[in-house]
């Protein structure tokens, strides 16, 4: 590679979010270079994602972005715009969000009505009928396995809200690779196994980045989509002093187990279940298996990291047992294996579990951060939103005063990008993974 390279824009991070942004910026006519420390696209947080696509968010912008993105996943090849070989598939299973005090139906059903997201409200009898083998007991709040109350019988039942168009993406890493390949077809250049060592300025504007091999890429636009390393990149750039929301790396695990009879198989997957009542979620996977993750209940310690490179990327017995045992309370026929199986990764988590898609006080330096945990599903639209934001701000828009609005090409819905501001009020969200 040359010691000095020029571009119109640099995207740091080649996960599903960074690759989506690179594709859209390249489509806008810009020369784009993508830098990533890994050896290929989607090898970081993206590869540890459960890739669930749901619409249950507590803000209109959150619901609208997820609904617009669903249309992109459902027509994935058309969204890519190029023949890139093997492509990720969207698996439409539907998802039922079980009733829970922390995220009542009243928080999101009115938004479904307003924005046109199809849904069904199920009582406990309908829930038991539609998801065979499911225990419909109410156990709130989630508890640790060593709490005797975890094993108490339920005295009440619960229902849920079913969204038939929800589902999951078959291979999250492949989805990122698809976006990267489409971006390359549009003219983007990718530099893998490269780490940003410095962010350069010219006056009050970003002017490029220096890599760990000593080479420099000059550009007047830099987008931080570095996932768990996004906070460190902001420190290099000297930005973040005006942020009201911060991000931190968090280690997460997703368990993989054999599904009990009747909960789904490779040919007829049953609905995914979001179960904040017990602090878990699960969805079908290939070969008659289940992916099981946690919903970050208050009773569990969060595994925050000072340095994402310190993460142990193997599943642990303690987390595996907790997640699978909680799922087994909901699915009594589910076995809890002795040996953990699944994936571990590092997420980039914001204080309120809502991403930051915004400009910064350094002209030309933009952020798409705090995305892990619930933003994989929005990858198709995030590239479009960031392109719109960058276009508008670079042409003089004062996004901090009058937020930019993105209009979805599939749904026609207007998405107020101020909802993802670095300066937002944290009271505007639930502060949970629901956003």
C-alpha cells in the first residue's frame, strides 16, 4: 500500500454497520476507504450477533428504522444492487414479545398503529396455542439461579404481542461481507489488518487518519463505526466532550443448544420469543437448534471492559447455564447441557441502549456507535441515514438545532435523526435493550 492515500471519506470499521455506511457513501459518488483491524468484513461484534429482526422499540424513530430495515432484508439482493455471490437470507418467523412491566404493550403498540407495523395481541391461551411447549407463567422480575425465588411456581400468566414480519438473518457475518462486496463493486477500497493510530486535523476539521504501519489516508470526512473500539477512536480524535451519552465495551455471550420438540426446526421455525420476564430471548436456528441470549436483567452483573482486546472470546459455563436455564423455565422440555456451546463477543453499548448516529464538534468527523445489542437489524437503513446526515451537514445543515430527517425509500416513513443525537436526553428512551 502507498505511504499516503487520498479519499473523500474514511469509514473506520467493516462490521455490518460500517460496511453499510461505506456502500451508501460510495453510491453518493465519494471515494471511500474502509479501515478495519480484522482480516475481513464482519469479524468483530457482527459475528457474535443473534441477527434478530424485531420492531419493538420505545421511540417512533426506533420502530420506523427497524420497519424500514426489514424491507431491506426482505429484498436483500435488490438492496445490495450487485451480484456478490452467496447472500444472507432473511428468515421470517415472527416474534412474540412477552408481557413485562418494564416494557408494557403501551410503550410500543401505539407506535405500531401509527407507523403501520402489523401485529397481533395474544392472551395466555393464544400464546400457549401458537408456541407449543411454552410455559405462559409470569415470573417477573428476572432472578439469578442461586436465588431460591427463581424456582418458585408462577401464580399468574402472561400474554404477548406477535409481529408476523419479524425474524432473523441467516448469517450475520455473511451479511456484512455482502455489504462490503457491494461497496467494492461501487468503488470502495478496504484496508484490513489496519489499526488507526492517530486522527489528523487541519484547523477545526478532520483531515485523515494515520495507521499503525505508518501510512496515512487523507480525507475530509471520517466516520467512526469501530464498534467496541469507537470510544478509543473518539479519544484519538479529541471528541466526546459534548456527548450526553457515553459508550463502553461489554462482553456478551449467546448460547447454542438443541431445541426441544415442537419449538422449531430447520424447515418450520416457530416464532422467536423475547422474554424480558425471565431475562432471556431465543430463536430457531438451522438443524433444529436454538440460539439463546440474555436481555441484560438488573440481577446480572454486566461484564464491562476497559479494553475490548482483553475479552475472553469463548463461552463460559456460568453464563451458559444462566441463559439456558432461564430459557428452560419458559420451555420446560429444553435440556440444559453440561458443556457450554455458543459464541462470545464484545458489544459497543451506550448508556441507554440507543445508538449514536451523529456529527461531532470536529467538522467532518461523524459517529455510528453504541450499536451493539440491538442495531444489527437496522444495518440496511443505517447506511442510508448516515449518508443523508453527512450530505446535509456537509452542505451547511445545523443538525444540532434542526435535526436532519431521513425518509425511508420502502416505507415512506420519516425518521428524525435527532433521536440518535450525541446530545439527547436519556429520559427519551427506556434505558433498556428495548431502546
